[in-house]
C-alpha cells in the first residue's frame, strides 16, 4: 500500500495546480493529505464522477416528468377534441355523436392508465372487409385519402371533422412512440391508439360508402 502524504501533494501542486486528484490502485491518502485537499477545495475524481452521475440522473428524471406532463395534457386536449366533434354532429346524427364520445372515453382511459389510475381497456374490433382482428391494433394508415371530392358529399361536414380528428390521433400515436421508444409497456398504449384510429377510419368509411368497404377502392 502506497500512502500519499501532504508533502507530496504540496510539491505536486507547486509544479502544476490542480482542482481534482485521482488515486491510483493501491494508493491511500494520509490524514494530512486529506486535510490539504479539503483546505484547497480539491475534490477526488471519484467524487466528481459521482456528483456528475447524480446530476445526470436528476436531470433525466426532471426531463421525464416534464415529458409525461406534456403527454398528459396532450391527451386532455384530444379528449376535448372528441367532445367538440361529438357536439358538432349531435344535431344531425345522434348515433354518430355517441360513437365519437365512446372513442373519446378510450383516450381518457389511456390518460388514466399512464397516470397509474386505471387498467388499460381494450377496444373491441367490429370487423369489416379491410379491418379485422389481425390488423385492428396495428398502424395500417387510412383506408383512403380524403380529398376535395368529399366536400361535395351530403355528409361532408361529418367526414371532414372526423378526418381532422383522425389526423390528430395519428399525431398522438407518433408522440407516444417517441415518448415510450423501446419501452414494451408503451406498446400496449400505442396499440390502443391505433385501434381508435382504425375505428375512426371505419366510421368515415361507413359515411362515405354505406355498407361498402372503401379501403383500397
């Protein structure tokens, strides 16, 4: 065992001042050396590394809390969007309005699940020609593109409002994918969001084509 003395540190400091000191394997400081380092405010390299790691962990936790809060209010905003669209179509189609409210409740469930207050509820699949139990929870994109043509249809107002709503849920799915990244727990949340998107696609499809599936047409 090699002991690092106060005299050794004084000579070393005279040659070249330093703010941190690293002990090598098999070395120990004498009490006088420890006091010398303390008096000059010189920290051990291990202490500096520990403090840096602790600060990095603290910053990471703060960032995570901030991201979770933004996600919480993004979901709250989506719930409001569903209510607004539901209100706008209520006068002309009460069934459609109720269906939109039910999908909005699934957004509420996701928010409560992320907050740790509820279990994640699974949206049941109403199968059609283009969407079934095998792809209902996947990102399968929109059934067809909404264009200016759909502005001419009798229920253009409902179609366009639902399309805007679906686009915003698509944005939510991307946000969730970034938030969870490689977290397996988040995959269930993302699947739940995909099922909401696909349900909206089915509703839009039924308004445009009635009982005829429009996917791929």
